[in-house]
C-alpha cells in the first residue's frame, strides 16, 4: 500500500469520528417540548408573594359608613363638631368622617335641621343652647336664673364647662345641688348681697332660743307669725280620742329560723351556727 492510500484512509476515519462526536453532543442536550402556537403562555412564578394595597380596608370602611343608617352618619358628624368646636365644609367632613353629605340628601337635610348643628350655607358647626366662651360668661348666665339653672342646659356650651362649674362652686359664687326628683344637677347663683358677716353674740343668741317640742305648740307659733300650718295635730288627736282609734302597732318581722336546710352564706364563721335545730 502506498503512502497516498494510507493518508486517504486516515482522513476517512477522522471524518467518521468527528461525525460520531457531533451526534453524541446533540443527543446529550435537554429536549424542549413543542408548545402549540395558540396555547397561552404560563407566567413565571414570582419570587415574592403579591401584596394587595392597604386601600382595600379603607375603601371597605368607607363603604360601610355610607351604607349605614342616617342616624349613625349624623352621630359621626355631630361628634366631630362637638369635640373640635370648629366649622367644617362638606368636603372637610367627608375627609374626617367619610360621611358624604353632598351625596346623601337625607343626611344633609337632617343635619341642616338639627337643633345642635348650625349651618351658614357653606359650613357646619356645633350649636349649644347657650353661646358661652368661658367661666365669666357662665357666671353671668347663672345669675340670671335665681330659681336655678339645670346643668344639662349648659354642659355642652364649651369643653371645660363642668370644670368651671366646680371652680365657681369652690369659690362660693354658685350653689350646685342635686334634684332628687329629676336626677339632675341644678346650679343656683350665690347672691353677693347675702354675704354678710354675723357677730358671734347674735349667733349665740339665736342658738339659745328654745323651740317647742310638741307639734301643737309648733303650729301655734306658726299661726302667730301669720303662717298657716300644713298639719292640724290638735284636731287629729281629738278625732282619735272620740273614735277610739289607736295607732296600729308596727308589725314585727318574723325571724327566720335557721335549720340545717338553710343556705348558709357565712360558712366561714362556724361559731354562728352551733345551735342549729335538728
């Protein structure tokens, strides 16, 4: 075999080896599945979870307020006006309470006609029965009511009115009394003219005056002074003697006997129950 034939064979072997290596390299790569042309693309999985906006809860809160009854929305607005004592436009009220006055005619009409709300055509503000700005004006008002002024009529005049009432009471300017019938406080003016100094001799003389002990004598003294007594003890006693009516003795409450079946609430004091009936 000559040299040319040997070289030719060697080249052919090299070509076959190169072809084999190429095919092996192609077969070792990962195969990708063919995706249909019209198939929707699958989004890549996010590295972090999606966070929704914080406005979601706020919008739900606004929606719940605007769907609430008219009275509930009015309460929110009046509380705002009472606490701040400032005048607000409808837009400002919407920002503070989420109550849409312009968007709800029923709420607008109710606020405009409410006795505790003042509306000047543009702004809403709180309106108390008495327009007071401080303790001095409060005292001037109280002195106009010699028969007494219910505290409920002035307690919402301004935020510190109750503290000022206590201060006026401590200074001796007013009397603050409770009405047992209506369960409300009444404030009375303490007339400066009544503040007089009484001598100790006059006080002693007053205390030494003896008062009658019998109601008949009390009624006689009242009549001498031109005062008609509300009772007539002498007449009542005479009628009792004629009719022989005796005052009914007060019924004695039957003492409950303690037995073993009695429910004891002081079981921690056994010496109280030593003599129980069998």
